[in-house]
């Protein structure tokens, strides 16, 4: 767990450097939720990594600009974008979304336009991998469990006691963890996309 007052590329580079020092050799896909500087840091330290914007965060971010009466219709239009079969189809759906809603919700369209380079990788994957990479909800669920364990104790006597609480939170959360659905199909696709030098046959 890392905490900083101002997070940016330099901060995230430090985080990723520590991960490297701990033995992380490669990252295939990094799904992220728009944290400033994180895509640049990932690309700098793991240049072969595909950076993927969290689709759920994009939806939430764009919906912040939409009036309640239009939310259902906008959600349907957005779903046509992220469920498209190919990047070309998705780009057409994004153009259609802008044509229909851009006049009323220009900021909602801009959310997708600004993030588009980090949305593109998503569309090269088959559905079984998209279900794994489209959201950061899994890590957010873990963060929620950790907050639950630390919420009632705002002050810890020392760093060790705080780390013990976080360890207990992770141990509790791990009881609910299950294997990744469709992993066999996913690993075969990873081997095709990234090569067996990065994804060994026995992965």
C-alpha cells in the first residue's frame, strides 16, 4: 500500500520500481482508473505493457455530466461502444454517441475522447479476456475491505500495528477469492498476442 499527498508519474515510477525490486519481471496488461501519471510510469518501466483504462470508471466519469432523465439512454449508447466487436466498430459508436449527445453533454464525450488511446487495447481481446480486464473493481473490493479494518482506528500507535491490521484485512478478503473464470482461454490468447517468450506454455 502506498500513500502520497501528490501522486504523479514520478510517484508511480517509484511504486513500480519497488515492484521490480520485489521480483515483478513483466506486466501484460495494466488496467487503471485514470490516476495521473500512472500510464506514463508503467510505459517507462514496463515498456511492453498494454495500459488499459478501466471501462467502469469511464462510464462513471461520463455519467457525472448526464442529467438523471437521460442516464438510461446514455448508458445504452455507451454500452454500444464498449461491447463493440472491434476497435473500428467502437470508434463508429463513439462518433454516433457524440453526434447524438455531444451537443447536450460535451463533457461526457470528452471523457471518452481523452481516454481513447488507453481504451483501444481492450478491443483486441476476445470476450473472455475483456471480462477480466475491463474493470479495477477487484482491487477496489480489496481496498474496501482494508478500509473496513482501519476505519474504526484513525490513529495507530506505530507502523507495525497498522500493517498488522492491513494483513488481517487481506487475509480475511482472501477467503472469498476464487480462480479467474475463462483463464485457460485467456492464457492461450495471451500467448498468441504476447509470444511464448513472455507467456510460457506452462504459465
